[in-house]
């Protein structure tokens, strides 16, 4: 109503469109519903509303380097305030925006407080499968494909490492067999080809 009033006063057009919803007319699409889906760990629902895979873009920063001592070195990205996806393990695909953007790497990502180690810092930690190299200072685009399991505290380090190996195997299988991708969505098609990130700085 305010825009219509201002439009009449300052002579610009206002077009009111219906809210976008699911095909059955339920569950209106909105930024709030996307955030709610992410907070619940429902990656499929969030991605469907966005029209592309929810993606975190950020520079790799130094962590406590604990991951490399147990065979799972991670690229750590600090998240913006207010970004609160469900804490847990995710299957992701990542691109190095500082390097070759066309190369897509499979990864296991963790978001949470690292309860096994009583940490008070929140990171997005990404373990890239079949990758060796130094990514400090590089900018990564991490695309979330699916949630594998919620966060949990383990009794000891051996139990954590055993679960991480199972998670990595499950993620490798999921991403290797991934075929149900709706590339008819323009933004998703651009994301899959790497064109979505061509202008990212």
C-alpha cells in the first residue's frame, strides 16, 4: 500500500504479484522458509525454494589443526553472524574460486560447536575427499547437497574417527551416484557448469 501511494505521488509503476508457493499452493517460498529449512537440516527443501544449491562462500582460515592429526584435514570457513544451519555432517561439493573454478571437489562438511572437544568456536569445516594441498587464504564455494546426520558427542577420539570414516564413505557413495539433478532450473544449471561463480570476487 505504501509503494502504491508513493508510486502515484512520484509517478512510478507498482505491480503486485502473487506469492510463489509449491505447486499444490501450500508452503509459500520466502527467505524465512529457506532459513527454517536450513535450520531443520532439510537441504532438499531449501535448495528447491532457492532454485540452486545453498552455498557458503568464504576464505579458508586457520583452525586448531586438529583434523590433520587424525587423518581428516579440513578447510575452515568462518560463517556470517546469523547463519544457523542445523549442526551436523553434510555432503557437499566445493569449488576453489581462487584457483580452477571448473574443478568440482567432493567433500564432507561439518557445522557445529565440536562437542567432543568442548569447543566454543563455530566453523564450517570441510574435508575434501581425494584432495591434497594448501588452501589457506583461498576462497571456496561450498554447495550443500544433503545432510548426512545431526551433530553428536562421542565418548572418545577413536569413536569419532570411526564415525568420520563411515560418514566419508557414505558421502562418497551419495555424491558418486547423484543423478537426480534438475538442471532445468536456470540458476542450478549455471551452478553445475560453474558459471554462477564467474563474477564472484
